[in-house]
C-alpha cells in the first residue's frame, strides 16, 4: 500500500493558469468578510472595494503569450479575453448599482460578494476545457444569480423571479447534465479534447447527437433562446434593476463564452449535424424577441425581449460555425454589453416616489430634464437598432458579414429584416424622451423632473462611460475586433 | 490622378463641430451667437467645397481629391476605410448641399426666431448637413450608409421638432420606419456586393478582388465582370433603398407626412438635399447599374410612373406644403427616369436646379405661412402679391422655373431629361414625362394664382396683419431666385448653341469606362422639335390653369366633376397608405398582439406585492407554481427539447 | 443471472421514481424519493463502487431526505394544491415527457455500448476500485479542480440561503414600508 503522493496536482499543472480564478474567488471571500465587519451604515465602500477587485482581476486575468494549463483549466487568449470582458462589464454594472441598490429594494451587502462569485463562475465557464468543470462554473454563477435575482427581498416580484429562475434553471441543468453523461458514454471522458473525435468516418452516432442536443438545451436556457426563453421576461422584470443589468450582460456573455469553447470550438461537428434545428432556433429567437418587444409598455420587459432578439443574432454565429463568426460573436458581446448597460443605467435614473420607475412612459420629458442622460440613452437605443457609426452597427456588420461568408444568406436576410422591425420599439424610447413631455404633463402625469433621482454621480458617470464605450467601439473597432480574432486563434486545436 | 488633400475632412467635420457646440453651450450663449455659429460653419464648408471645385476645374479631366482619414473596420476579408473623395459628381452635390444649406440656415435664423428651442433646432440642422456631406463624400458603400442613416435620423428628429404635437411625432416615426425598410434593402444589397466581391467567392460568377472594401470605384469596375443575375439583384436592392430615401413608389408615403416639420426643414431635407440621396447613389454606382439593364428599365419606369402619379395627386391638394411635397416626389421621379435611361448627367443637373427652385418654393411657402400666422390652406389665401412683394416675385420665378418655361433653370434640366429619354428610344417614357410636365405646370399655376392673386379669402384680421418677412428670410429667397434663373445656363444644350458645361464636367464621374463616349445624341432638328412640343404643352397647361382658377378655389369643383371617380383616388394619394395599413401594419400589429396575449402574459402581474418572504409565502408560491406559469414554461422547455431531439434523430444520420 | 437481477432492480427504481412524481401527497413523494436513492446505492454496489454507495445512503437517502421531510412538514404541504393543473396541460405534459423518454430510450437501445452487456461489459477493474483510497487518489489529482469548485458552489449556496432566509430588520429597509403596486 503506497501512501498518497504529496503532490496533489493533476498532471502538467501550472499554477499560473488558475491564478485569475483564485484571485476572483479570493476577492469574493474577502468582500464577503469585509461586508460583514463594515463599520458604516452605508455599504458604498464595499461597492468600491468590489470595483477595485474586479479591475484588478481584469488586469491579473490577462493571458500570457503562451497558453498555460492547470488540468481542465486553460489560461489562453480566449479565457484571458473573456476574463477582461466579464470583469470590466461587471465593474461597470457595480458602479451603476452603487446609487441604485436601495431604491430597488436591495438592502443587504451580500449583493457584492455574490456578484463576485457569479463573475468567478463565469470565468471558470470561459476557461474550462472539461464539460464537468464548465458545468460547475455554470452552476456557481447560476446559484449566485438565483439569489441576486431575489435580493429585492421586500418585493414579491423579486422573490418570484428568483424562485422561477431557480426552478426552471434546475430543470434546464438536468438536461445539460444528461447530455454531458451521454457524451461521456461515447467519448469515455468529459474532456473537450475527446469531443472532437466523436465524429468518425460516417459522422456521429445517434447517442452523440442526442447528447449534444441536450447540452444545447441547457445552453439555450441560459442564453434565453426560443423556445427556452420564457423565463427571461419575468425574471428580468422581477429582479432588481442592477441585477437585471448584470444578468443581461455578464451572465449572457459567460454563457456564450462557454458555448463557444465547449460546443463551437470543441465539437465542430455540431454546426453541421444540428444545422437545421440551430438555424430555425436562431431565426425564431430573433423574430419572437422582436415581435414581443413591440408591444411592451415596461421598459425593463422590452429590454428583456430585446435581449432575446439579440440572442437570436448571436446564435447565428453558432450556426455559421466559422472562426470569423466566433470572433464577431465576441465583439458583438462586448458592444452589446456596453449599449445594454447604458440603457439600464438610464432607466435606473428614474424613480417615482421612492420606487423604481420602469415604464417607457416614465421617460417622458427626460430630454429636457436630463439632456445628457437622454443623449446617452439615444446613443444606446440607436446602437441597439444598428445605426452607424455606433458600436451596435459595427457588431452587426461584422457578425452578419461573417455569417454571410459562411453561406447562410437566408438567415442574414431574416436578421436584417428583424433589425428593421426592431427600430420601431427602440425608437419608441427616443420618442418618449423627446416628444412625449407635453402630452404626459397635460394628462396630469408627473413631469420628468420629479421622476429623476437627485444627483447621483456614480450613476451619471456609469451612464457616460457606457455611452462613450458604445461610440468608441463604433468609431474605432479595430483594436477590439483584432483582439477577439487573436483570442480565438489562441484556442488550442482550432 | 488622385491627389491627397487632408483638409477635405473639415467639410463634414465643421458642421458636426457646430452641432456639438450647440448641444454643449447652445443654451448659454444666446440666439444671436447660436445663429451666427450655425451659419458660419456651413458657410466655411461651402468655401472649402468651392476651393475643391476650383481645384477640380483646373485639374485634368477625371481628377479626384481624396482624404484617407483612417481604417475603420478591418475584419478578415473586409476592410472599410473612412475615406472622403471629391470628384466632379460629388463636388457638385457638395456645393448644392453647403450652398443651398447655407441659405436655408440663414433663412432659419429668421423663421425660427421665436422658437423656444433655437439651439436644439440648429444642432439638428448642422448635424444633418454633416451627415449629408458624409453621404456624398464617402468613397465606399458602408461609409455612405453612415451618412444615409444619419440624414434619416436627423430627418426624424426635425420632423418631430415641435414635439407638442403627437401627429408630428408619429409622422417622424413613419418617416423613420419607412426609411428603415428601404435601408434594409440597401443593407442587403451591400451584403450581396460584399459577398460577391469577397475573396474566394469566384463560383457563381463572383470576381476576386482581394479584401473587399466596397469602394464605389471597385464596384463600378468589377460590375461588368460579375454574373448578370447577381448584378441585377444587387442593383434592384440598392434601388429599393433609394426609393425609401428619395420617396419613390412604393416607399413614397412618408414624404407628404414629413411636411409636419418646420418649413426650412422641408426645404433643406425634404426638397433640396436628403431626398436626392437615392439619385446620387444610383449615379455614383453608374457602372453597377449600367451592367444591369433590367434594373435600369425598372428604375426608369418606376421613376416615370411616380412622376405622373405624384403630379396627379398634387393637382388636388389644398395644403400649400402638401402640393409642394407631391411636386417633390414627382420631380424626383423625373430624376430616376433620367437615371433609368442612362442619362446620369441630366439627372444630376436636375438635382441641382431642383434644389434651387424647390428650395425657393418651400422657403417662399414658409414666408407665406409666416406672414399668415401658420395658415397653410391655400383656399384661405389669395391676393398676397401686395402684402409680400418679395415673396411673390421670387415664388413666381420658381413657379416658372419648375413648370419649365424657356430660359429658366427647370426648362434646361427637364429638357435634358426628356431629350435623353427620347434619344434612347423610350417614347412611352417620354410621353409620360410630357404628361407629367403638363400637370406640373397646371398645379403650380393653380398654386401661384390661389396664393398671390385675386383677393384675400381667409380670416380678415389675419389678412390685414399679413406682412413681408424679415430680411434674413427674404435675402435667401432672392439669391435662390437668381440661381433658379441662372442655374440652367450651366447646362445649355448644344442645340441651343451652348456647351453643356456641367455635362462635360460630370462626364468622367458618371460614365463608366465601358460607356465612355456613348452619348445620346439627337439631331439638331429633332431636339428643337421636342423643345417646341414641351414648351407648347407647358404654356398651354399654364394658360388653362390660369383661366380656370380665375374663379378661385371653386374651380376645384370643375376639376372634380371632370375627373369623376379618379378624383377620389387622387385625393387619397392612390390609397397607398391605406394599402400599407391593411397589408402590413395591422397584420404585424396583430402578430405582436397575439404573442403578447398568448405567450407573454407572465404570472408576475397577478400577484400582490409588498409582502416579505416567509414560510407562508413560500407555501403560497409553491401552490401557485403547481398551477401557474412556471409549469407552462417548464412544459415549453420540455417540448423544445423534444423538438430538438426529434430533429436530431429524424434529420441527422450523416 | 446478473442481468436478470439488474433488470429487476432497474424496474423497481423506475417505478419508485414514477411514484415520486405521481403521488399527490408530498410526504409520499419524498418517501418514494428515498427509495429511489436507495436503489441507486444498490446499483453502485453491483458496480463495486462501495464508497460511493455508502455515501449515497448517508448523504442523500439520509441527511438530505430528512431535511426535505422537515421542510414539507413545516410548510404543512398536504394533499392536492388548491388549483390543480388544467387537465389538458397535464395530458400534454405526460405525452411530451413520454415521447421524449421513448425517443431517448430508442437511441440508447439501438446503440451498443450503452446498455449492459454491451461493449463495456467484462472490463477488468483495477485493484482497489471503488475503495476509499482509489477514490481519494482520483479526487485529488484528476478531479481536483472539480472538487474544489464544488466547495465554492456550496459556499455560494450557503451564502445565498442565509441571504434569502434571514428576516429583514425593518429599520434597515425603509422602502419596504412604501410597498409596491397592488
């Protein structure tokens, strides 16, 4: 009986690969403890600590020139890129929540550590080269977000959102696990490297395809693709707004990052074998999202459906399956995060008698009351519509172009028509801000000035940062586009 | 012969700078400073455009000024530069945009003098000018699209400018959404060309040009080598985009509604510049369109039919701006007809003269509306000749110019179009054009007589208070009137002893290499004959209208009686709006409503809020869960999974 | 012989699992779940994974299920919910689930290597397989990352449970008093 070896490491382990994750988890625990002993009534300081931690991890999480591995964790260009995106976007979402947590009913300081745990889980998803580890990252992130969604504890909607998201999320996770188990039965391993070999001479076996399909059901739920999207509007609407902003950007980005690495890159046969269902799902997702968004009166719910629609655009990259499309997807995620955060931040500027005001009609008159914020919102809405020269336009051009290059003409036509349709409801927001003032005042509604929160510097700064990012990404996309291409090129075996 | 001129970027940048300054400090510096700033940035742009023009005139034929600003988007196989170019075609457009734009800015300082949001108005106007300049100076389709969307956006903002009025806001929205439909076609056409010109797309007849940059020069050069089907498809898609921006059948419906905006906006955007963007785009891509004869035929016929149809609608309108709006649609139709028969130079000539006289007409209409305190119904006008002499005189000049009376600008440009149509053997189109000219002469004479002659018919008090507009408004009118006369002499045809100076200046830009020297020449005698015919028709029609409307607006009854059922159709603009409402708007609305009701009810709204989470609530929620939406959602998830699995099992196999 | 035992046990397991989702009384459902988990432990024993089998009984069938029963009793969830699901919904749900199960079963049956007696049968197990030492070795080498991640996941779950379960001190949450739309 030999004693266990003292070196308890997986073969070929390099600590450098897990350092970003360790920093992230350490930061989460640190903030958790700091929050407990925080001496002041206001927990803004904890928020600033969280932002500092996220920025530090964004720097520490950069990839070395040569990819390093620690068992099933890779630190290559791809995970380095995703670390940066997730941390920066999360930092911005924390910045905008500093002023708005209380009005949204979030009174507990665990908000910050849970958010950090969610980011750390997302980083695991982007870095995992093993399906089980990816799944654990996904569950870590999801568990934190289930709780975050319910942090407006005094609000029924928030509780319900949390419970609904949890129950359905668990259901979807079961599908995903089943899929992983079936893939394991075929490959004899959950390692992504083994997945590429599943396509033999005569294509893949039925069990392999079944496994991949069930895995995609799980991903489809997380990214809110039709028909697995039904939770999204309810949960987005019910969750406190800062959490919704986080979900719509960070969680979506992490889910797409994992989808990219685990399916698109590791199982290149999926794009071929599941082409038709994926095609239909992408087209249906954008169409259903856009049509449903047309009729919304709640800005939050409209943004939820808009998020579904953008999932549809992003899913086209999975259909195309080329490296250009994947790079465009990464770029799109960054641009989408900026413009979506901007929209949520402006929405959080509004409050009516101490409660968040979340209807499109509440924006009436913002153009006069807060010209700069209204301008930022206009920029974000135009970018979401895809008007040049903003970030959303460049993102759409590069993504649609890549999908076209892969030969999916009809899908691109559907997407272009959809983005025309989307103009109608994004424009409604601009119209409300600039044109609806007099109408609402005449009808006895409160004027916009009374709905805007008193001076909130952190929120204002985050609005401007988001709008600035949208404009900069649009005017000078080359650095970001180039980095996303390099990020993909670094993934081993692709 | 491309010379690098890094100062070109300032032509669009200056107005942009002006717009930014208006937003940043406009509320603090007062009206006078705002007005001066707004006019001067456009004025300086005009001077820069003049400098470019003189450089191009003295340079050898076919010279191009270019300014490489930076590489914008660089993805694999896709390099888009921000590169501005001025050749003879775009410099003419630039001069019109900045020149007429400058005059309209000056006019607006008077017209908007009493508006609360002076700075915001000029911010939009400057921004529009900047976007329009980007549109014409762009050297590739994607950069042009930046200007294309920019002008659409400014148009939307300016139509809804007086935002107290919901109708105006929805007119703006309609303009934007209709334009987005055209834009979708534009984007699809761009993607098609991108794909066709991309490396490795050699099958299907696509060419291989290295990284696709979508430059106009490359597209024009490559078009003849591509497969005809592909070129035709791309040309038609781009043309649909043009019909959106330039208000042609089937997407013209937004322009008449766009008249809700302030009148200088109608003059600048909806008459002189933005609406000609489609014409400019087709002229810019002449190589592509010439390689697609089928598309050219479609363009010519759409243009001709639009010209005739809009003219018929113009006859029965009573709102002064609506008459001018349909007249604009009709004149744009002429331009497309010219494009369709390959007379790109004639089309651009008409763009220019039309900018002069239609800008003048709108500004004159604005002056009348201003004088009568927002009265727009021509039945309530009359006899304004004495009260507003400058407006009357300039308006009359513009009327004669647009009608095509010999010696004025409209005569030369319209004649150039009709002659080119005839020379190309398109006699049907020529006849339609002639009929349109007769109608134009008719409704313009009706307008002139009802507004300025006979006695005032409206509210007495209003009539007495009517007054001439301030100098800031009348001076632009006078300048434009001079241009409406003189502008035509840039293109005097050879038959009249001229040199067609504009035509030969434009020639290198608008005739692709394959068609160089291919001129549509008629013999002197035929050309004279054509002019004689059209002049006779125009003068006859004017005389008829003049006589008829001596009776005032009551003469409409005669017209109505003569037209019978057709009158109904004309009065409702051939019911195109109604058709859209029935066939598109309502079904989409119903679809969205169906989704809203059936799929997206949500459980949330049925709950009472404000109770903290307790064990009791948990139990309650648990019960709800058993019968509520979560179950439906879960079932949908299950069904989706089933569908996916079924697709995998039944569809997959190899 | 062993195959016969396997199918017998498998049938019992599936019946118990069906009991979990068909019993109207939540206590009965929970007890069926205990049974199902026990049966799974039996399978682990058949596969010579003795430690996993023991853990299965101690952790799941024991601790977790006791907690479940506690919660059910505390919440007083007895009998049918007030508003039973729409019968049509119920039928559709059964139909969809049954079709999905059938589809999956067809695929698995049709593919050798998954069903017992297939390609994997008769493989020789390493010495000490299923014992504590072998499991520990693999857990702390190949599956170290997954193992540590699981601990993070549990930490998040604990924090979350505390956040959601703890009552709010009213003074700290003035907004709760204003409430929301009715």
